[in-house]
């Protein structure tokens, strides 16, 4: 053990190793897809031994679900920081841009790989289902908060859900081709709809 290593507490080294594994997993999911993301490839990319990787995550399923959850939390924190700069004028359009960005990000494309794999993998589905529902609920609450509305008024709840379905669909389209220009036009039109239909608090 080197002098530098001996000075770093074991818990801190363990956390750093876990973080490297999680980030390497997301990178692999985005670049290689579910089938190409193996625990061997992840441990090599993270610079971690297979034994250490198995100590933290005993299965591929546990590893990838933890990785997507980690990145979702990091992305949420980043969005909260960006939301602080939203202008009051054209706020709805700014909120749509933030939400749409969630669905053209590495966390969405990594999660998309999990959803597709979970359709035919019962073990993975049991892990992915609760995570997807939790992230969905959190995103809905966050959208309501960003828009500054009471979702119990009028059709607000349905409009927020339609918004999330819309930006998710735009994200799916973006997974195959760069359609940024069309996405911007769709968001412009939907911002006008929300401006007319939302019951503001």
C-alpha cells in the first residue's frame, strides 16, 4: 500500500470506487446498449477489479439499476440549479425546454436500454418497475413546481402528464435521429397550448 493510499480512509476509497462503477455503467449503456454492457466491460472501464465490482454489485441487474438511479439524482440536482435562472417572461417555454432536456440526456438513453431489456427479463423488470414509477412521480411533482400551478385546479394534472408524455416521445425520436429543429417547433406550439389551458395559481 502506498503512502498516499494509506492516507485515504477506506470508506472514502469505497465510495470513490462505487462512483467509478456507476458512471462507467451509464457510459456503457449509452454507448454499447444493454447487451454490450457486461460486468467485465464495466469493471475494466472503471479500473476496478472484478472482485471489487462484485462486492459492491453482485449482479449486472443491480449494477445498472443503481447506475441509472445515481445519474437520475445527479441530473435532478443539476436541473434544480438551472431552474433558478428561469425567467418569469416566457416561463412556460423555459420549463418545457428544461423538461425536454431530461429526455435527450444520457440518463434517459441509459434508462431506455433498461426499459427495453426489462420487457423480456422478469428479474430486471422487478427492479426497474419501482425505479421508473418513483422517477415518474418525482418528475411530475417537479414539473408542477416549475410551472407554479396547483394541479388540482382545472385540467392542470392532465396537462402536466400530457406534457411529460410529449417530451418523452420527443426523446424517443431523438434516440434514433437528430430532430432538434422539429422538437423546438413542437415545444413552441405546446407552450402556446399550456399558456391558454393551464389554470395558474
